C-alpha cells in the first residue's frame, strides 16, 4: 500500500497541473489501477455524507511601518491614505479577536468543494458530531 503522504503529494501535483479538486481522487485512482493495480482510496478512508465547507474567519493584528515624514501626524496620514502597500511583516495577533465570520458563509461557499480534499497548502479538518 502506498503511504498517505505520497498520495497527498500526488494529489497536489495533479492540482498544480490543472486537474480540478473534485476530479483529483478519480484521476489518481485510475492511475493507481493502471500502474500498480491497487485501490488508493479504500472505502474506510472516505468520509461519506460530508462536504467540504470553506469557513471564513477573521482576527485582528497589530504591526508598524517606518515612514519618513516631518511629523508623526504626517506619517500617520500617509499610512491611512496609502494604497497597495503590503501588510506589516512584523504583525502580532491580538488576543481574543479570532472569530468565525458567519456573514461571509454565503460569499465563501458559492462553489462546491465536493467530498474530496482540495489539495494545496490548506489543512482540511473533519468535524465530528457532538461538538
């Protein structure tokens, strides 16, 4: 049996090369049958009747910029009006500000993520009943 980590890497490779997230498992399984005549996704590994949800979250952070100006007020005004500058690299999380953005549910779930894991740098968590 092929290690799950290698299967995840193969899934990512397929995604990186244009295979849609909801087709990755099917394509990789077909390749598994052709090359090694093996079931890569045993029935026990599948999570039936569950779909992938994109849960929007938000939090606050603080950081700082270095701005050359005649006064702090001028520097602050510059930052307030500045566009297209990256967020501060040294930002720190502000405690107790992490929350689920329930208002964003409809915006972030307007596509079907299917029952297969969309493979990228994202971790997929599985919610169990009774939470």
